[in-house]
């Protein structure tokens, strides 16, 4: 039997990068997947890839900044599949490379709204659905190694990802009595559009400098994050909750 046979999973940010790789792996492991993204077109492209190996998935447009959108995303999941077992709250943006004093409150607010409040908005409705379902569940939130440490010109991103870890721990304590496990993943440097598009040479140089100090001196493929998420989402992780797992090639080990 596959790890996620019979499960229904939501993946936010499922139209690209880590979210797409995880949607594909969830489906390969037998889950029916709701691929949610602010870009419906990209979510549909992920669904098409899943259909290629006869997996079952639907695409849903969601802006995680909107509580109403997140509510609708969960309602559509229940309408289509009748249950919700797994949620991977992963949608996020990279933020803006500015020193704190120059950051600007609008830039700050945008990063916090998507990366932190977005995870909160999703969890509110996912938890209600899982509690009502009465069969427990597993939630994984995407933080970052920047949820564990700081980086220059990354104040909002770091704050948002530290916040995701705090939110994960606090809500895990509450949800345990409903059989719901909640964990966070902290990826290091992953090859996705977030890190490979754009022409920010400073960011590129910072990444290369960080990788020279890592245990595994390369960036990761999104699939290497997806493997951890799939395990945390499966019943094999039955005693794992309230934790933040690095998947960073040892970049934070030194
Ligand atoms: N790539 C890395 O090196 C890295 C490292 C650590 C953490 N992360 C985190 O991983 C997550 C996924 O990032 P990725 O690298 O796959 O990037 P990505 O840009 O490939 O994917 C992000 C996805 O989120 C979606 N999205 C953005 N804003 C949204 C919104 N308001 N509502 C719904 N969807 C929205 C985008 O459309 C996109 O499909 C993010 O939370 C990011 O912070 C990435």
C-alpha cells in the first residue's frame, strides 16, 4: 500500500516549485490532491501533470491573504472529495532585499500577509474541517532556515518564517487532542523560480557563500523537500508533532 492511499490533501502554492513537487509526490503516493495557488493556470498545469500518471487532483484559485478564499478552498475540497486529511501550507514569496530601515511598511506588510497570515488563514479552516471530520489529520507548514536564523536584508522574510514556526508549535499543542499533528519544514536553498529567476547577483553570491559552508554543497531539487513533507504527512510520522525540520543539506549545521 502506498503511504497516502485514501487520503485527501490540500497543497497551497501548488502551482510551482516545492508545492508542485509535493502535489506530484502526494498523488504518486495515492492521495487525491487539491492544488491551490493564486495562479489558477499554474495550478491547472500541476493537475495536468498528475493526470499524466492517472492521479486524481483538482485546481483551486486561492489568495492565502484572503480568509474568504481559504474558507472556499476547504469547502471545495469537502464538496469534491468529502474529507480533508492533509494540508501543506506552503504558498509564499521571497520578500524584498532591503535593509530594515529602508524596508517600507508596505513591503513588510505584503510579506507578513502572504507568508505568515496566509498560513494562519489556511489553518483556521483546515483545522475546523479536520476536527469536524473526527479522524485527525496532518498539517505541514513551510517555514525556512530563515525561520531559525537571520539574514541581512531579509527582516520581513525572517520574521514571517520565525512566525510560522511559532504558529506551528502553538497550534500543535491545541490540535493534538483531536488527533491532528502539525509540523513545519525549514528548507535551505532549493532550485525553484523563487531562487533561480531574477537577476539579483547579491542574493546569488550570498547563496553560493552559504553553500560553501554546507555539508552538502549544492542547492536541492524541490523533490528533496517533498519527500520530507510526504513523510511528515503520512501515518508513519504518528508521533511527530510541534516540530520544525530542516531540509537544508546541513547549511545551518555549521
Ligand atoms: N526556494 C527556496 O530556496 C526556499 C527556501 C526556504 C523556504 N522556501 C519557501 O517555500 C515555499 C514555496 O516556495 P518555492 O521556492 O516553491 O517558490 P515558488 O515561487 O516556485 O512557489 C511559490 C508559489 O506560491 C504561490 N503564491 C504566492 N503568493 C500567493 C498567494 N498570496 N496565495 C496563493 N499562492 C501564492 C505562487 O504563485 C507560487 O506558485 C515558500 O513559502 C518559500 O518561502 C523556499
